[in-house]
């Protein structure tokens, strides 16, 4: 039997069959270049498809450039599109080849077919070769005057591309003026929208170097322009409507009647089917009414229904984006959404990321009237097969209890969680019970009765084990087996990998020693010895601290380690109000979805005009090392205050001294017995050390703030502060200093009406402050909020002052943060700054 004939496989359109495939394509294209035979366009299409497929998978077909250009002499628009795609791809990497395309692209820009004119103009502007910009001016000028709206739309974006290639060429041709005329007079809304987008980008880039561009950018926000765009907003596409609404957000109405006119005009946009348009409209409403408390609250009531409708419609991803914005509003004004809590119940088929947001909102809207229903619903989620959601639901129940709503019933529910035979439920419940006992000590008897039945061997998660150990130490007098449970944990010290648990264990066994010395003496000695030998620096230092504290005086040690405690009234928020307000200012952006300001997740080149915005917020969020973080004193606010809050005032505290008068001792095996012997003596007799304390004891006292009677000598009054009018500071040094220096002052000033009026041109403020020897290194923001970074230097020495100033035109307030090399003169500099700012706008 003859062997079967092998089938001849045809070459794949996306893989060349041999090295000569590109050469074959070149010869075939050359043959077709001058042919006008019938059906020639179909043959060209097949060849073009092969070339494009090779180019797509990374095969170099640049050698076909000349043949592709020659074959482009056709009226077939499909061939034109493929040829333009090929040309645009290789012109960027090989400018020499781009020269071959100029003639045929310019010829196509004059074609009778408006589609070909537009495509050719777009391809010509997409070459992005600096040497060819002179060939763009003519076709762009013709395109902007073209009778077809598609060509004008492409030409407008081409002007923006030209600006990024060569800004001087674009400005010399006076294209921005032409775009401004088109924006105000063109009948096609897409052309108007493209003009608005291009002008905003061009004038924003030029505003830092040109006062005329700055005026033009401010002119976009003039009342005639804004009202012209608003009156045509129904004609715009969804993308264009969002663009117009973003412009309206920056507009500052002259009075309340104008605010109501704009809101009435945009009322129907809240019923739009597109979520982006609805969110952009909501942002306009919220920003316009920031200075009108009652109206602002009514806006929240008005936008509830559109947002809840959007959440229940569309894909889970779209729902999550809308839900993130609703979550932000709920966190700011929970009382407004308290009656709508059932909308935040989780559905069985929702993704976990949607459920997590809903759980947070259920926690926020809980109050006296709905707590029972919400907690009942949350308890159902605790048995959810989705373990992360079950954990979140238990945490939510605890958070509601900490808000003092229906505490009795909630404590009973949490104690029921402890009796469930699920490790993760027990772990989360232990952590919450610990927090509840810190706030409601009166529940200790009921809670400890249940906690005492939990075996420490069944608790493996570090946070839960640390909570259990804390309760063993804090309530050891009520728990019969507490010393023995702690002793068993200390015996397994080397098997405990969590430093947090070991730290809690040291503290708990020390507390237990003060309450039940005979039973805990041996365990404490073993714990101190193990802690001194621990490889973790914090554990070692705490063990050394307790050891020397006990050695100094047991009664003092007890007052330090186990003092009388007051119930915790408010637990610290994990996110500062300043960060929340920054996110609210960036409403309808990714900042809301990520729940962090844009400077935390964007590259520096995309952060807008505020050059140093990445350094803002380090004070309260601790983006750098802990040494640069200044603690924040929280201010109590009611719900209505939260609607309009810009940021809570931060009070600076003196820098802490982390130095120690002790060096860590060496450790050997005898330390265990020595520690036990020393503790035995301490347990038998507690004698106060008479006479003068040693220098080391004084250092410990000073570290703990035990009241050393050291009064600082009165300092003489400082001389008047004088500033250097020619101070110089480069941006990198400013940025480094801002990150490293602690906050000296945080204050709020009132800006005069004349100053607010003059601030419509921010450059005027920069010149005014420079006249007072206070120089601006960066500025940005948008109306009504402007942000400035200033610096100044003392005249007689190189001591620098750094200032962040945020001015809100609506409230006529200026929030200022000062950092200084010499903090002793911060008050004097603050007075100078306030004096200079108060004179702004005065004749």
C-alpha cells in the first residue's frame, strides 16, 4: 500500500511559513501597486490583513513601508484604515519612514469623502514626529474650517496632539483662539466638547508660565460660558455631559439664586440612565451647596433615590462603583440614610466586595430605632459560607455595640458567638469582647464567665490570642485558672511566632503577679527571662523595662503596668477626617473607589499642578516612618457638622525622646533563676528605696512621666522675627524637609472679603506674599479650594519655615500648617504670615 500523501498545510494568516514570507508579501504588494484590474482591492485587502497580523504579533514588517504607501492610492476606506494603522505604528519608531507618508496623507486630507479626510488628518497628527510639525499646521487649519462635523471633531483633537509635540507651533498658529470660537459657535456638540477638553488641557499647561493663559483658563469659568454649555447639555453625549459637569463644579456662583437656577437646570440629569452622568451631577449639587447647611442636607435627601436605583441596576462592577460613592455619603451623613437601611442588606448572589461595603454602611446607619433589625440580619451573615464576610459581619455587630445602641442584646449575641464551634467566629468574637470590656467594664462578670471556658489551645490567630491574654491579665482576680493558663503559654514561648502575642503575654503575666503574687511568681520570672532572650527588639525592651521597674520599686511598677483605668469613650478612627475630606473633594473619581486620595495611588507626573500633593496627609496617615507622624487630637462633631466639615483641627505635640539610658544586658541561663529569686524577695517585702534615687532610676521616672520636679528656666523674650527677602529653596529640598519635619502649628484664619475677591487670580496672592518675603514653591487646586505651599527663611540664619495653606473661597477660611527647622519661633512666623494674609486684597 502506498504511503498516504501528506496534506499541504496553508500558512496561518498570523504566522509566516518561512523566512521569505515577508519578501513574498513585498513582491506581491509591488505588483499590485500600479494595477487597476477589477477586484484588485480585494487582493490588496488580503495582503494588508496579513501585514497587519504580522505587525500585531511583533514581526518586523517595516521593510514593506514603501509598498504599503504606494498601494494606498485607492478609494476603498477599509484599505485606507489598515494603511493608516500601519503607518502610525512604524512612523513613531522610524521618523525617516514617516517622511514617505506626508504627501499621500496631505492628499487624502483633501479627499472628497469626509470620512477619508478625517481619518487622514487623524493619522497625520498621530505621527508624533517633531520634525514634521510644519506639515500639520495647514491641514489642521483646513480641518477646523471643514464643513463636515467629523472632520472638525478630529481636527480639534489634532490641535491638542500638535500642542504636545510642539507647543510653540500650536500657539504661534493661534489654534487656541480658533478652538474657543468653535466652542462657542459650532452647531455640533461633539466639536464643542472636544474644544472644551483641548482648551482646558492647553491653558492649564500654559497657565504656570503665561498670565494670558491663566486668564483664559479662568475665562472658561465665566458665567456666559457656563450657562451656554448648561443650556445645551441635553444635546451632548454622555462623555461630553460629564466634561461639562466637571467644569460647572469649578464655577463659583455669585449668589444663592444662581445656585438654585443651576440645580433646577440639572435636575433631570439625576434621572439619567448613565451612572457617570448621575454622579457628576451629584458632585455639582454637593459642591454648590457646601456653604448652605440646610440646602446641603436637602441635597442628600434628593440624591438618595437615584443612587439607590443605580446600585440595584447594572453589573456588579458598576454597582460597586456607585455603591462606593454612596458609602462615602453614608459615612458623612449616616442619619439621612438610617431609614433606608434595608437597601444595604446583602443578597446571596452579590460578590464579596459589594457585601463588604454594605456591611460598613449597615454599621454606619445603625441607631436606636433600627439596631435590632440590623443586628439580627448581621448575625445571620455570621454563619455565611464566605468566611471573610462572616468575619466582617461579626465586626459590624461589635462596632454597633461600641456606638452604645442596644448593648445588652448585642453582648448576649457576641457571647453566643464564643460558644460556636468555628475557629474564625470565636477569634473575631474574642477581639470584640476585649473592646467591649474596655468600654463597658460593667459587663466583665458575664463576659469572663464565658471566656474562661475557652481553651487557649483552640485559639490560633494572633489578634484573638492577644485579646484572650489581655483578658487573662486584666481580670485574673476573677478567673481562677488565669495564672496557670498564662504559665502554660509561657512554657510554649519559643513556639509562639507572633511578637504581638509575646508582648501581651509579658504585660498580662506582670498584671497577674500584682494581683496573685504566689501563683504567678515563677511564671513571671520565666517570662522575663524568655523576653530578655527574645530576638524581637520590642519584646526584649519591654521585658528589660519591666525587670528594672520591678527592681526599682514594686508599688511604682504596679502603678505603671496596672493603673486604675477609665472606660474608653471613643475608639480612634483608622482614617483621619482630613483624608476623608480629600476623598470627598475628589468625588466621582477613582479616589472614592480606592478610598484614598489620588496622590496615594498616582504617579507624580499625573498628579496635576500641585507638585507636592504626595506629601499632604503624612501628618495623619503616617505614610513615612513613625517618627515623622504627629498625633492628631480628634474633635467631636455632630452629623450636620460632618456634612460641611473640611478637616478636623490637628494639634501638634512635642516630639518624643526615644533614647534610653540603659544598654541591653547579656543573657545567660542563670538569669531565669536570678529573676525568680529577685521576684520572690519582691513578693515578700515591698520596700521603697530611701534616699536619693540612682541616675538610672531617674531616667526611668523621666521616661514614664512620673513627675520629676524639673521646672524649665524662664526664657527671655525673643527678638522680632525678620525674613530673608531673597530666600531660595529648590523643590527637592522642600519635599525632603516637609517629609522629615514635625508639624509645629495648625491654625485656621479668616480671609477678608477683599482677599476672597482678589483670589480669583491666584497669581496675585503669590506676588503679594513674596512682597512680605514669603515665597511660593507650588500651587494648585480649583475653585472654591486653592492650595499653596510657601517657604521663608530667617534673615540672620538659614532656618527655614514651610507652610501648607488651603484657602476655601466659599467659607472665606484659610487653613494653615507650619513646619520649621526652629520650632521656637513658629508662633512668631505664624503671626507674620497671618498679618501678610490679612493685607491681601487691601488697597
